[in-house]
C-alpha cells in the first residue's frame, strides 16, 4: 500500500482528507477575509426536503443528511464550517514538501469550508458493476474550488480503456484524489492513494503516516507522472501453466495466480473476467480462490500458424495480463 502526495493542484484551496474503513471524504476550504457569506447559497432559503449540516467542523465527517435517498449526500456545497489556518498545521504530514513554510502560509488566516464529497460504497445509487473488484475512485476539485462527486473512473472508462485522469477531465473537474481499491471487500484505510493538493494551502488528514512525494528522496526531483500508480496498486496475474502452442480445434487449459507488484501471491477471492481475440471461451468469468484460478479455451475454427490471445482482468479494469496462443 502506498500514499503519494503531489503539490500540483492549481485550485487555491486547502484539502482536508478523512478516511474511515468504510468511507472517505474530501473537504475543500478557502481563505476568507470574513467568515460570513456575502451572499447565501441559492438553496439556503428555498423550500426543500433535503436537510444537511451547513457548518461542518474541521477534522469531522459531515453528519447524516435527511430528506434524500441516502444519509451521505454524494457531494455538497456548504455554507459554513470555519477554522483558522493554524488549526490545519498539526494534521499536515511532517514530510510534506516545504513543510515549514505552511506555518507562515496559514497562520492567522481565516478559512471556510465550501464543499465536500464522499467515497461511500453503501450509497444505493452505486450499482454492483461500479462496486466490483478493480476500482479507482476519483474525487475532483473544479475551478471554483468545489468537490465533484466520487466516481469509479474505471467503470466509466471500461469501454474506452481511458486512464482515470482522462475520465475525470471529461467531467471538468481536475482530479484531487485517486483511491485504488483492488477488491470490493478491501477496507478504504488499506487502499493506496494518490492525492494532489495546492502548493500554498496544502492538505491535512486524519492519517499522517507513510506519505511520500515520488522522486523527491531519490534525486530531489519530483516525478509528476502518477499515471503508472494505477497499475502499481492493482493486482497482476502470472500464468503458471498453459498458453503457447495449441492444436486446431483442440482444448487447452490455463492456470494462473494473482500477485502484487512484488510478485507475492495475493491469497484472496475475486471474480476475474476474460476476453479473447480468437478461439472459444466456455466461460468469460471465472472465480479465483485464495489467489489461484484457471480457465479452459478452445482453438475453435482456427488454422495452423494463426495466433490469438486471452486477456485476464477485472470487470472494469480489463486486459491486465495476456495469454498468447499459436495454433499448430
């Protein structure tokens, strides 16, 4: 598990990142000359069933909403929640880049919470397909500093195979948080994350350990290419038998194991999805038990010297490993 942090979020907000075993939350705070709104939110004095907490304390999860289908509103613009900049300082990781500068950047300044968004698997609007194994939950922060609702970007891009960065950009909300959840049963406190924060305002969190800025310790040069971290966080598949030569119209069997980035067996159960470029698969979904799985394939309708492959992956994160075949 890793926690990567980058000071590459352009929006001038302080990010507050809270995580619990079953849910996580991003809140955004803006510097405010005054703690009072000059104009109340448009919905403040309207007749509505929705009731939400307008003033959310710092380092606290938003309370339950009512008058809506679920107690955790997926994303909300708030009309309050107040803190002094120095309140943020104890909850900023010690090894954040230029840590000592935040005392000067934040002390004596007033901040107001303007929005929050949840990652919450219990939300009934999130279907089973979106909650399947191999998820990348993303929360963005738009150019006005408001959070966007969390989405499993891999579910949205499963047809296009686009990286989650591309998906969230199509939603016009630059990404702040990527949370990689390899298995739907994983606790969110055990998931790897990539978090982008503003260089001036920083971020604070209820989990302060094990953060790092990639590239900084190795050669004092930040590696801003965080795209490969998706693959790093997700399981891989190693073929232990099968593949290679197969006779025309003959059956073959493939055995494989599920491993982490270091090649260590992941002894978990999962549903694995198969795709093929030729031949025939009697099953397109197979179960992995304790990290081990197998499937059958037939070189149906193929002739000598033709090639095809079977791709092993998850429902939304497909094609992680290819098994190549040559017809003999």
